[in-house]
C-alpha cells in the first residue's frame, strides 16, 4: 500500500471548558481539496454533560454549509459535510453555534491541488466517505487496506464515483433539457377569496331591505361581511400545499445502485409564512437561486437532509436547484451474451425513449411499467445511453407544516457499459 | 341625558337616510371592485408589480388613496343633505361613520395584497389608519365647501380637488421625511 501522505487535522478549541461539547473534525480525502470539487469534512461531536441544540457550520472560502444539530447528553455523533467552492482556501473552518453564539471552533488545513493536476488519493483504512462526493477530489484512489467498505451505502458511494469517472463526468452526452414549467401568478392564489368577497360586499346593499325599520341593518351587515372577508383573506392558503415545479435529470450508471439526480425547480408558497422545504435524501444539496441573504450557504436539517429555508409571501415563487443521490430507479439492465435487456422497473410509463443503435430501429419509444426491450447485437460506443422521459419527480419533498405537490417531468438516462468497459 | 338621546335619534335618522341612497351602495361596489381589480391585475405576473421604490402593498394603497380621494367627496356630496343647517353636526357624524365603513370595505383585499408582499398584518392595519384619516378628511372638506359654495357641482369639485391636494401633500411630505 502506497501511502503518499495523510494530512489529518484534529483540533480543539483552546482550553475548552470541562462541560463544553468536544468538536473534532478532519477535512478532505487525504487532506486534499480542489477548486470546484466537493470537499468532505468529517465531524465528530461529543456532548458530554449538556444537550446540544444549535447549528454546525463549515466554511471554505465563500461557501458555507450549515447543519442543524440536536444531540442529548451524554452522546456522540459523527457525520460528513460536503462543501464546494471555486474560491478555495487552505483552511476549512468548522464551528458549533448554540443560541446564536459560537461555542466551539476548529480550523482544518487543506492541501490545495489544481484542477488540471492528476491526483491519486489514499483512502485511510475504515474512513470510507459515505457519499460519492467524498471521492470527488480524486482522479484515482489508493487504499490503506485491501478491504472493501463494509456498509452498503459506502460501497454504493464508491461504485457511483467510479461509474461517474468512467462515464466521463462533464463529457457525458445528455439529451437537451426542457424548461421548468412556469409558476402560476400570486393573483391565482388570492383570486377566489377576492372575487367572492367583492360579490358579497356588492350584494349587501341589494339584500338589505330598504324598508323604514330595517335599512339600518346595512351598516352591521357591511361590517359583518368585512370581518368575514378579512378572516378569509387571513386564512387564504394557510392549509394549502407548496407546489414544486421541476425539470429533472436522473442518471443511472451500470454497476451503481444509486441514481444521480439533478433538478432545476421552483417552489411556489401558498401563504406568508416561514417555510422549510426539504428534499427526501440524505446525500444532496439544495441551493436557492434567488435567496441572496444566505449567500453561498447551503443548509441541512438535523437528520442531514438538504433544506431550503424561506420567508415567503402569498403565492411567491423561489427558484432552486438540487444535486442529490436517490434510490429511485427507472431501468434494470441485464446482459445475456451479446444481448442486453432493459426493463422499466419504475411505476411510471416512460415516454419518448431513445436507444443505442444496437436496439431495433423499430424499438418502441414508450416503455410501460414492467415492459422490457432487448438489443439484437452488442452495444458499442464510448458512452451509450438509454434515455426516456416521464411525468414525475425522482425525488420527493417535504415541509413540516404543509403538504408538497410536485409537477414536472424527468429525463432518466441509463449509462450502459459501452465498448470501453467491455 | 335627554340631549344625548336626541342626538342618537337624529344620528339614527341620518344614517337611515344615507343607507337609502343608491350612491352609497354604488360607491361601496366601485371602491371594492376597483381595488380587487388592481390587486389581481398587478399580481397576475410572476411577481407582484409595484411603483419604483415601493412595495406591492404600499403601491396598491396609493391607488386606494387615489380612488377614495375621488370617490369619497362624490359620495358625501350625493348622500348628505344640506338643509336644515342646524342638523349639520349630526349629519357630519353620520357621514363620517358611513364613509369610514365604506373606506374599510376594501380591507380584506388590501390584506391579501399585504400578504403577497409578506409585509405583516400590522403593516396593513397601519395603512388602514391612513385610509380612515382620508375618509374623515373627505367628509370635512365636502361639508366645508358646501357651506362656502352653494352650487352643489362646484362645491363637490372644489372638495375633490382639496381632498386630493391634501392627500398628495401629505404623501409628498411623508416621502420627503423618509
């Protein structure tokens, strides 16, 4: 085993109090960071005598990732944060904030490697990254031990990174994306209430009798309708769902169990409240496009799910993007000699499918759930893909107080093992 | 006690007279309908429109003040009788109450505009104070001009110009103070 060097930085706050939580961290696979590539930061927190309820923040250049932390004492937790920036620095700052106050801090050195440099990095024994992003800085890997990762998620992470590297990453040829469906206007959220109220207030003078004794009822009737209208205006949208409109890519790779999802989306909020939209994945990032207050900050909830906090107006829309891995699978591919069989294992009908030339030219452009298609010869080409579209999302969203509905379509691409692999 | 009872009787009668006027119902519909149309039209794009340097709610409130600046003097001129002059105080109070309700009628629509901007309910209530002040001002200017000018049409026009002028001046000074 070749160990070129391992820069493992573990630092503590200078002379921490006896009851202060112990914060330790290490940054980078083999201590290395590269511009524009993900940098793993493995954090360990030991709540010795006092419960922890705060945020853990990691900063690298202008990028910042913030994870909510709820930890009862005495207990210990270890997790990975991933941070990416083009504005790299040779240190990563990790700090624990409780009640808006910094209670612990560690500064971790990072060895910066250029984008164009070919980099072989060493994975320390037993320190497997839990996400493919943990390997992102490496062009090649070496291992301290010959053992494979024991946890399935760690094996999946390594397999996905290998598949991504083999597929050529940025050079992957993908069909053109469609635009995100347009959001409805804020007026559409208020129109029913406003129009019904206007009809009601117009009807009051007509309905109140013009008789001598009852004409005075006009005033309390107007007051009553205004009060009811105000209550309706206040309540409008408060129990409605957030609408996420998206255009998604879901990429499956031969040999990898997890699917790489990238999504451009808008969230339309039904009320003027604080919202906390969460993507249903433990490995991903959710970036708000229009929210400038938090700068380059990405957030994770206490379980590690990416989230987007937003103070919204009634019917307002926010754009965001998602990069994540998901357990969603549309295709199952098996090889039988020169033949390749592709099955739609999703619950959605796959439309407008495109297949490599090895499949019959008369191949159906639609695959119903459970339907399969088989190639007539060996698949060739540098990055052969199968691409289909379906109406739906490869990733679900949740919000603690509102339902979330999604609309949009997904382009799902399967990168077949091509001539290069065979 | 007897005086208070007498005022209450006169006030009740004046309120009945105003309620019987078709102009009051028409003004109620115009005010609410125009504000509903503005709020829905200005928020029918991807994001609500606003005047430069102002939020959506404040922009809509400016429109509301302009609408009421034109509508309230006309309504007061139509619904308040001027004779006999000895009942003017009761008429003024009755007209002020009726116009306050008329001005308040668009509050639910304004609350929707306020929520689209996420400006907070307190912001909408503060805006309503301006609207109520305008309704009192409109009643005062119409009645004052009607005493000075016996021609009903000219009195109404003068009251409208005075009301709009005063509102514009107050808004200008508010902006200047900021």
